[in-house]
């Protein structure tokens, strides 16, 4: 079993990353801040003005360590990629199947079914934990939404029509984000959720979600690269230049567990308050510097927690789920599995 | 699994100092220095075979020595640190 590799996050402006033997060294203003052996790293994520020596870039590419550069707010900018490797037969199979509308729809249906079912788990969990403290109309709304999600998940698992899958995903999203605000128990009006918005996020929960999705995207992309699938060619997300379609596909099932839940915890535990965000002209809301570290630390802690993988029936860390799902997808594409089993969070 | 590696390398001549540097370098590549001649290395079994072979190849067995302590997978609770320079946990969130 592959060990859970850690991710190195560099958020300090003006950091310089270099290679020393097989170590990754982080320097700030000529001072060594940290040093980690590369064999324990699965990825490096750099935020804002962070530089890296060409020797380290080459080394990471060679070792299969994913390197991403994000803007200071978590928007994807660039990624370092080494020589194309992996299994050409698997990739070719992926392209062929992605061109087949029925196969694509079935895979996309599994993915959406998983996503919607996991969204439902978030709602049911909130009802179970806090339902008694909620206003009755809010609890009723959540209960209604979780029923709609259950229907959407069931239908998505059965359909063979890609447009229908997309429609069900949209229905799920509207049911889920329609009641998402009720899950935030912090009272401050600045922390309320007013419908999903991105580019730019217009309120605090959206700013948090967008940031977490960017990090999760990096993890999913790395997981696919490790397995040898092409992260650009998706089944649910169709090809578009510069878009990692398959990474977005893989991310769908994990969003509720690894991003939405983390965002809710941060707000509900009071780890983040209005002070941790800045409001820009035009309504954009962004995370402040220190708050980014809080979010990343919580996200990483989350990835270290263990749960039972329902398909493998094996105890794994949450951080490994993306790798396992990528592997299961590869097995399905090769024909070893009849269907792609999405990750279902209980 | 966590390995604790300690060594003694005779440094009376330049060849000895060179061996010392190279042994330290090999350990550093796979782990962290926790005291002057003491390294903790978190390695997979296959990586351990490579590291061990590299270390054994570096030293002069007539005058130098290596000691390997297998701390296993559940090592964190077997280690207690008091005083300056605590070791870094490479599995914890790494944010710089």
C-alpha cells in the first residue's frame, strides 16, 4: 500500500526553493526555513511570489512530485511537468472511451452519483448533529434537499445520456447550495452564504470553497499523473484547452468531503472569522495571508484522518482517496472493472 | 517505518572527513538530523535497502561503525524529546 505522501505548501512571499541532495529546502531572505526529504513528498504547491531553482524543478519532475504554482489567492497559474510517461495503452484507451458518448455518460453518471450522494451525506450529517438546534423551517428545507439529492443520485447512476447527467448534477447543486447557508452556524452576517459564486467569489464561504477546490484540484491532478491517466481528457468535463477535465471529474466526489466539510468546520468552529478575509472593490472576497495557513493546516489534518473505503473495505487516510479512485478509474478503463465505483462517503 | 541511524566515522585524515560528509549526506537525503551523528529516516522497506547499501558502501568498516535502530511504523510514541531543536514531523502539515 502506497504511503500517504505529504504536500509541501509554500505561502511566504519571496521564498526560494532549492534542491540539496535529495532534500527540498525552503529559504526566505537567505535563511533556511525548512528542509524535507523529497521521498516523503507527493507534491509542492507554491502560492504567490515563490521561486524555485531549475534543478529542483527537474528533480521533482523526475521523481513524480507534482509542482503547482498558484496565485496568492489560490488561482491556478502553472504546473511543472516532466517527460510524458505512464502507460500509453491506458491513455489511448482513455481517449477512445472519452470519444464514446455512452461510455462517457456511464462514467460521468457514476461520478455525479457519487458527488450528489456525498453532498447528501453532508446535509444528513448536519441534520443529525445540529438538527435539534435549527429553526424548524431550516431543518425541513435541509431534509427536503437531502431527499432531492437522493433522487438525483439514483437517477444519475442509471442514465446513459450525458446531458441528463449534467442536468442531474445541476439539480443536485441547486438543492445542495440552496440550503448550504443553513449549515453555517456562525452568526456573523459577513459569514453568510448567498449562493455559489466564483471568479470572483462574492462572500466568505465562496472564497473558502474556491480556495479549497484549487488545492483539491492539485491533489487530484497529481493522483491521475501517478496512475498514468491524462488529466486533461475528462468524461463529465469535456475537452477545453488548458482545462484538466479528468482532474475535475475525479474531484467531484471528493468536494463534499474534502472541501465543503472543511470550509464548514472552519467557520463553525470559529477558526476563521470576518477578520480573516478582505473585501475588494467590485465585491470580491479573498482570504488573508494567515487565514490561508489555517485553511491549509486544517485541510492537511483532514487528509490524515482515516476512514473505511467502502469499495475496498480497507482503512485508508482521506488523503489517499484521490489516488485510490484514480486507480479504480484506470482499472475500469482497462476493462478489469465493469463500472467505475465512485467514492461514497458514509 | 522509522529508522534511527547513528554512526562513528574516524576523522583523523581527509579521507575520513570525506567519509563522514558522505555518510551524513546519505542520511540527510532520506531523513533529518536530530543530533550530531544521529538521523531519523522515515523510509519504505525498498528505500531502506537502498539507503542501507549506500551507507555500508561509504564507510571503512575497519575504523568506522554504523548502528541502525528499527523503530517500526508506530515510532512516534516511542520517542521523547527534551530540550533544544525538536525534530520536525514530516507527516504533519508542511506550510512555510
